[in-house]
C-alpha cells in the first residue's frame, strides 16, 4: 500500500489552503468511493484532507425561493428533507434509488457529484484503461460493454457516469458552487460540470484540482409531476442500465411541457433541451424525446438494448405521470 498522510480541517478556506500547500492531496468526504479506489490502488493520494467538519452540512432556503444544499449534506438527509420531498420530488426519488441505506448515510452531495465511473476495466488494474492510465487503451471497446455508454463516448472511452442524484439535478437546472484555491468562487450550471471523454477520458469534470465543491443551488420549485425511474440488473446495490428523470406539466389538452434527463447511457447526465421543444404536439412524446435526445447514439452489440429500453421506460413514466396529474 502507498503511504499517505491525513489531516482534518475545520473550514472551507482551511481546506483549500491545505490543498494548495500539499502536493498530491485529495479531499475526503464520505469516502465511499475514494477509499474503495485507494484500497484497489486505482487512486493513490499522498495526503487526505478530511472535509467532514467544515460545516456546509445544511439545506437552506435562498432569497429567490430555491434551496442551497451544502456539499457535506448526506444523501439520506437530502432525500428526507421535507422541502426536497415536496418541492423537488424527482431529486428525493433519485437519491433513494442509489446505493443502499448505509451508503447514503455516509455519501455526501459533493462526493456523489464527483464519484468515478463503474466501468469494470477501470477497476481492473491489469487491463488497459485510458481513464485510469492515459494512453494505455480501452479494454471495454472489444470487451464487456453491457453497462457502458451508447452516446457521448469516444474511441478512447465509453464509460458512463454513475450518479443518480446528478440526473435529477440536471432536470432541475441546478448549479454547483465552488471555492477555488485562490479564494475565488464559481457557480457552474450542472450541465457544464461533467466532461465528455474525447481523447482525454481522465478529465471527467471542470472542477479544478483543489477546487472545493461548497454546495448545490436549486432554483425556485417548478412544480409539475416529477418522477425518477431507474432500470437495473438487480433491485439494490446496482447502477442504472437506463434511468430517467422527468418533470411533466399537463393542461386540459394533455402534456404541455416536459423536461427529461437520462442516466446510465452517457458519460454525464444526458439532457437535450431541443428534444423537449414541440413535445406538446408530438403524437408519441416518448418517441419524440428519445429520437432527438439519443440521435447519433453508437451503441455496441451488447448495449444496443438501452435505446429500446429508454423509449419504453419513458413511455411508462409519461403514462404514470399523466395518470397522477389527472387523478
Ligand atoms: C456498493 C455501492 C453501490 C453504489 N450504488 C450507487 C447507485 O446506485 N447510485 C449512485 O448514484 N451512487 C452509487 N454509489 C456511489 C455512491 O453514491 C458514491 O460513492 C458517493 O455518493 C460518494 O460520496 P462520498 O461523500 O462518499 O465521496 P468520497 O468518496 O469521499 O469522494 C468522492 C470524490 O469526490 C471528491 N470530493 C468529495 N467531496 C468533495 C468536495 N466537497 N469538493 C471537491 N471534491 C470532493 C473526493 O476527493 C473524491 O475524488 C454506490 C457506491 C457503492 C460503494
Ligand atoms: S470505457 Fe473508459 S473507463 Fe472503461 S476501460 Fe475504456 S477507458 Fe477505461
């Protein structure tokens, strides 16, 4: 095992200062992803900065009627917050579909956002993986690709991004707040946080080394019927083959507007706003969304089923949403 040092910090500014002064450092939140990767030797930080005691563990109302969720809020606490359950139910539903109760009690909002892929070759130290070791190749292209991306990947990497929470945050138009090592702050739309692999699959997001995620901002509640459907190989402890976050609005004529994001199909939460335009006049809204949002998909033989599954899942979800909107 590679030796590392450990330090506990007590404020966000101490965290970024500690990072700036220690080469090879990483932030430690719930540790449910980072510690696993360290045990497997896939991540080997020289220094861990424990950010569990820096505050940022509250969910607060914002002046414009939204919510600010601290980066250290645990997934369980976020899922059970009354304001989230009533105003942002798609988020509560996505959270409880992830991992297990024990993991959600430890996992934080910041750590969930920056968790790494579950591609099995990424975890298998002796096979080529451009994400783990840039330039080494991609064992998945000719290997087992059932759980990997059908859109947004590249010849260098077809891994999916695994978070359920982030798929819901994408339809909610959330923003991520950060504190940089130079003391500056940023507010980044969730849509722009995660990167497509291109020829640099090891670069997974735009958060810079040492930049601390301090929270997530949710805009004013948007109402509508909100649903999250996750389809996976077993009912617990499994990542999505396909998941869908939906916010649907109905009027007397029927479906008037919808926001749809897909998980389990791409290297980031996949939402194409252009697919949502014209939904109210589409004869088959699910097909309309899938045809536009997943246009250009390049599935492998093993995961082509995800295209069909996405369409069927969205049909079911829209049927359920319509039924609950009219009852
Ligand atoms: C068996 C198992 C099943 C799972 N199933 C699911 C699932 O179905 N759906 C799902 O969405 N997830 C699932 N997960 C993943 C789990 O949700 C993540 O491991 C968890 O959310 C990570 O949060 P954490 O606080 O433990 O992060 P950590 O492991 O502490 O950190 C993860 C990464 O984020 C960085 N980081 C943490 N906090 C910050 C911050 N504030 N600023 C900057 N960087 C930060 C760390 O340096 C590290 O690189 C599963 C995990 C396991 C082990
Ligand atoms: S798909 Fe990405 S993570 Fe998986 S082996 Fe290829 S490069 Fe590695």
